[in-house]
């Protein structure tokens, strides 16, 4: 019995050790990808801030009804750009952003643009209209890769097919903290930021309204690009923490199994000694 138990424990230890090797490797890969992803996030933020400040300056000389992109109107259909990962084993990263998307879509007539294979798989099983799928693009995405996505969204918005647009993504706060966010990107509103400021002294040719409408695609491109790389950095950070936790748990499990193995081994030795002593007593008698 003890011998059979020892074999089972030994087999279990080998299985856990193999799993720990995989989780350790995935942790190292995620750490390497996270370093590159953080660099992309840091480099993109100044560009987005510059575009945003430019939009604010132009918005001072425009009114909400001057552009189709700022004009408020009745909302009949809402588009959600939902950004999640292309792989699993990332803790609660994918589930958190998908839960937020579900809550934001409540009481709306939604349609979806998915970015990430997990988002595509999720909405393939849901009764939600999917306009476009963009799997496996986050890791290598550049700013120019957002142009066809934004151009398609803008054409649908201009034609009246959709009435408002949201981006749902995960903000990379720190390597330990990632937060799911929902941002409304269309129609745009800068009233709160510009209401207390004086009018700009800049002259725009042909007009502030024309320049504003021309800059909006670049602004939306930067918003989408920033959301994708923030989400990608969050995914790698979540995966690194999940794999680190899994490796720690596997190490603890191996330690406990090793203790169990030693106890079983000691019990087997004690049993053999007892049998030898009992046998020698019978021979002597």
C-alpha cells in the first residue's frame, strides 16, 4: 500500500513540476513583452496629449452644432469597440473588460467592433451584432493600422447607421493595477474643458469648423491606438502576475507533496523493519 502511494505521489510531483516549468516560461515571456509594451505606452502618451490639447484649442472657436461629430442627436444605435486579449491565462483581464462591456450595453441597441481573439469568440456566442473583427493585431499595431478601423466607423457615423461610439479597454495604471474603462468618443464634447477659458487668438483657414472636422480622424486614431496599446500592456501585466502566482502555488504544492512522499517512504521503511524483526523472532523461536 505504501509503495503504491509513493508511486502516485512521485507521479503527481512530476506532473506539477512540468506545469511549473510552463508557467515559469510564460511568466518570463510576459515580462519581456511587458517591457516593450510599457515603452509603447510611454511614447504614445505625449502624442495623444498634444492632439487632445490641439482639439481643445480649436473647440474654443466652435459650437457644438458646428460639426456632425459634436452635434447632439437622438441615439437609436450604439457602437462599442471592445478591446480584449488574443490569449487566455491572464487572470481576470479578459473577463473584467467583457463584464464592463455587458453592463454598458444594457438598455441600449448595441453593435460591436471586436479587437482581440477573445472578444471575437465571446460575441460569436452572443446575440449582439458584430460589425467587424480584428483579432491578433494588438501586439504589432502601429498608428497607421487604426486608420481603416476609424474610417469605417466614421463612415457609418456620418451615414447615420450608428449614433454614438464607445471604446471599452483596460487602462494600464501600473504593473500591479489595471482598470477596465469605457470612453465615449462620438459625438465629441469639449464643453466642460473650454467653457471657462477665453477664446483662442489663432486664425484658422478656411474656418475653425473645417479644421476641427479635419483633425477629428487623427484624434480618434490616437484614441484607439492608445486604448489598444494600454490594453496590450495590461494583458501582459495580468498574465505575468497570473503565471507568477501559478508558479508560486506549484512550488508550494511540490513542497507539500515532497513532505507526503517522505512520510510515505518513512512508513514503508518502518513497516519493513517491523516485518524483519517479527520474522527474525519467529525464526529464533
